[in-house]
């Protein structure tokens, strides 16, 4: 198949959200752990990630764990959100990969999330310099895994589903959405996690973005 376009997910595909999130939680919880030494740091951070505790949810999360020092809670939240977007960085091989692919393919982004979180990331990463299309789910009123958001991107790029790859990490949103839209899917799996047998197989699995360049010849 001669592909004409490549669409990317953003979070945990073009940059490592999970590692960044874990590091920021470690910072934010330092003072809490000093005041409440019975907490085990890694277990608390793991629980926060499992419960998808982002900035606005941190105070409620801490109260649910029994933290009752409101000044400390406010301080932890302030530490957590400080320079949140300014300290984000793309995967180290992302810029070179996008530069290598752009002369040969139309490139686009299809990301779930609100504009207030996704647009600052796009600006921080300078993705306008690399991509021909940027779609944020809140702005178009539909989100992955609904195939409609993929069809919007394909229509704007002027390519058929079979002529475009979708590269993403989420087996909950990216894989079923791309599959329903008729797009081949490349699974970004940097941690080498096992693939669930009950799901449709991706076209390829990669651990680093630069593998796309070799994959596409």
C-alpha cells in the first residue's frame, strides 16, 4: 500500500505524558510526604495516575487520602501546576522523525481533550511547524474512538482511510477509532506492554517514533 498521510495522537505518542506526570507528582507530593510520613511515595503516585489525577483533581485526591492540612494541599496544587506546559518536551526523536516524513507524507494530529490543555502543548512543541492538520476533539465536538473525528481529518487532507496511517498509544481510544474508520493503525508502545489478544491487531508496533521512517521505507 502506498500511504499518502500519517496522523498522530499527541499524549504518550509524540511526548511521554506518563513519565512527565509521574515526575510532577513526585515534586508536588514532597511536602505532603514530609508532613504525613506514613504515605509510601511510589504507591501514592501510582494511585494518583491510576485515578487520572491532574491539576484540578489533586486537592480532592489528597483529602480522600486523609490529608487535612488545607494550606499544604494548596501548596501541593500550586507546585503541581507551576510551569506545567513550559516544561513539556517532545520525545527526543520526534522532531527528526517528523522532518524526515514531511516531504513524503501529509502529516496531521488528532487528539482528544479540551483546547485549554491541548493547544498550549501544541504551541510549546511548535507542532505547527511540522504538521499540516491539527484537530482537537473539543473544538470539533467529537472525540476518539468515534470514527467521525478520523474521517474529518481524512477529508481535510483529501485522502482515503486506507491511504493513511494512524499512530497512537491508546488501545481504548486510538486503536478502535482508527479501526472503525478503516485506517491502518501503528501502536506506539514504548514500554513493551503485552498486546491484548481480544483486540484487532495493529498493522505494526513501535517503541520509538524513528522506527516509522524505516517502516515506511
